[in-house]
C-alpha cells in the first residue's frame, strides 16, 4: 500500500509540473508575460501579399506589439485581402498610421509594420460591431519578386534605348584590351618605372666595388729615408667620382653602370701611390697633413682615367707629377701614361683594364721617384 501511495504522489507531482510549465509558457506568450485583453484591428490590402499568414509578427516603429490572427479574402471583392491583427491596447494607432510589409533580410520572413503618425484619433469600429478597419499602403502588397521584375524591366528598357552606345563601349573595351595585350611588355616597364619613382618595390642590390692595385718592386737595399708627403690629387670634376668612365669616338664621356671604385677616385689614386712608394723602398712617405714636415712634397694632377670604346675597348690612365722642395720650388716633373686593352665594355673587364693601366703608370712613377730623389 505504501508503494502504491508513493507512485500516486509521483504521478500527481508530474502532472502538476506539466500544467505549471504550460501555464508559464502561455504567460510568456501573452503580451510579454501579462495576460491582457488585446485590441483587434482589420487591415485591408488591395492585392495579395506573399507570405502573410496567421502568426506573423506585428511591429510598431520596429517593436513587436502583436501578431496576425487571421488572413482571408473579402467575399464581396476577391481582389481585397483582409487580415485580422491583435495588438497591445496601448499601441497608439491613429487614422494616419502607415501600414506596410517588411522583409527580415533578403530571404527572411515578413512582418506587418505599423508606423505611427501625428494623428491621435482612434479608428472607429465598423458596422455590426466589427473591429476598426485600417487601409494598407498600396505599395505594401508589392512583393520582393515583383519589385525585382520591375527593376529588371527598367534596366532592359534602358539597354534597349542605348543599344548602339553600349555596343560601341564594348567594342572600345575589346580594342583597349587587345592594345594592352600587344604592349604588355611596355606596360610592365612603365609600371616598374613608376614603382621605382615612388620608392616602391624591393631596393636594387648594391653595385660591386673595385679597387686599384699598387705595383711590386724588386727587393731594394738600404731604405730611402727622405721625408715624402703626397698631396691630395687634383682633377677635373668628372674624375671626382666613384664611377668608372667610358669615352666614345665622338668624344662623349659617360659613367659606366655595373660597378664603382671603393673610394672617390682621387683619394684612391693617392692611397695607392703612397703604397707604391713604400713598395719602392721609401720608408718615410705619408699623405700630406697638418703637422707632418716633409723635405719633398708630391703634387699629382689626374689627366686621364677612362675606357675608350672605339675602335676597341682600351683603358687609358695618365697623371702628372711635380716634386716640390722645402723652398717651395719645383725641382722635378713628369707625366706618366699607360694603356691596357679591355676584354669587353662590361663593368668587370673595364675596371680590370683600368687597374692594369694604373699599375703600369704607377710602376714607372716609383722608378722615376727613386732616380729623382
């Protein structure tokens, strides 16, 4: 008996829980949790509205205030569609309330939309106690597909009216595309130039550096102890550069791309001539500088340092040397010139030929210095 009584209590408790859940859901559904009497209105549409059915939400200024209860055709006039809606009695519906149909997204469900107006006059009830009648906006019954069809019809009419200009525009685009295809290489070059001009793209790799060599001499006997100062060489402006120069038959001299000297050319020539004198046995030679007292000062003027392209690539190097004593007078002077053929007009071969020509002239300079001092 106790077992049966326990089962009875559990069954009653389960039924009570189901009933309480049902009442709770009904309470949430009815007017936001408050069971209240709703205001009923009739809405008249002049044409069918696709998707309008019982249960569709009714929005007032975007807020849900009720739902559609019934949708039916007017028996006396089948073109008219009547919808019965139940809304919150506090909803301020007036004679000028705008009624429309909104779609939630492109393919979403529809909502019956009410937009409040300025009138505060409540619509009057119909005959025989029927709910007040609201007239929907004529455009409210226009479906999305109908609007799309009308838009496409207008586009088609525009295209038909402008068929010739459209054909010409397409032909011009085709001609322009063909021109771009024929000149794709030039377009790439133009774009590359614009990219360089605006500083875009990866920076170009640095050019290779080249150096001059100092000639070697046979082992000398006693080192020469004369104090010698080598002044900074003088040169025309075109030699004040790190670029190698090439000259044409017409006399044009221009920089050579693809490489550069390791230092400004006059500075590099002086450094290698100092090294040449050291190799020739002069133990007390240095660059002219403040505080260094020398018995002999070497003045250098660069006269030639380029690769002639005609008739065949040949490097030419020439510099004039003057020796000045402590009294400020020149006691010896000579001009040293040398040439060396270049394998080609390329940067590597041009720099190599200039180095060979300089070594020849520098060797003669070292021998001459040993005899002049």
